C-alpha cells in the first residue's frame, strides 16, 4: 500500500539553471560532471506546480522510491525492480514535483554509459496516486530530458513493466520507441524497454 501524500513547506519559484556539459572519464567513458542546479531550489512550471532538484539520498526522494517499489511489488506479485541498488555516484539528477507545496512525485537520471556512449537511463518515475491524472509524469520526464540535453546526453533508455499501461502510454506519447531489453532486463519477459534519441529534438 502506498502512503498518502505528505505536506511539505512550499518552495519558491526560481529561474531555470542550465547545467554545462560535464567531462567524461577517459578510462570508463562515464560522465564525471554533475548538474549544478542548486539542490532545494524550485522552478515554477505551472500554477501551483514546482520542480525541485534534490540529492539522490534525500529522505523525501528515498521515501517516494520506497512507495514506488511497494506499488510495483503489489502489481507483480511481490517482485519489485530487478535493479534494487542504484549507486549514488551514478545518479546525474534527481527531481521532485510539488503541487501546492505537497510532494507529489519523483524521478531520476542515471549515467547510462554502460549501454552506450552519450546514454543516460531514466529511473524511479513515480507520482503518488492522489496526484495522478494531472500530467505530472510528463512534467518530471520533461525536466530530466532538459537536464540530459544540457549535459550533452544523446539518448535516454528506460525500463517499465508490461502491466504498467499508463507508463507505456506516457513514454510512447513522448516519442520513446520500444527497444530490445537491455542489461539486467535482457531476460525479463515482463520488462518493456524504451529509448529516445535527443539529437535534433531540442
């Protein structure tokens, strides 16, 4: 069972901060820079709706990810994501969306260099049930796509489940194409993997 939305202090609107392209490690090809959007500062994206960048380890972000995994486990007979542990050092950006000061959802962008140069992976997209039907998932994904472009990322990949029809519809509507299952999902029949090429799509 997912928890009810918990109120948080309203956050102020801030101007968008565009991060520079980070350096990459010549040894691994992984992105080594970070997004300098100030943590805890918010950007107003619609009346009453703000996007806030937070550290991956922020307690609110952790609580939302736990709710997401509990919901997935309830849908998939007790099984959550195959990738339960996501290293902090691989997370490029973590965003929260607030509605009228209440935390409503989250998502993160992970370094996906393992899946190809210039690749990032979308992780842990979640909107609390009380806030669904308002287009908030698209707002969060759009913010992470903005960050990805600013970082020089060319491609975003992601995995979702075959029973998560709303997620599948969202990604398809945003131009993500179904791809062969990758990495840890290669042998998971219930996984649907998608990708979008950001080049020329700014």
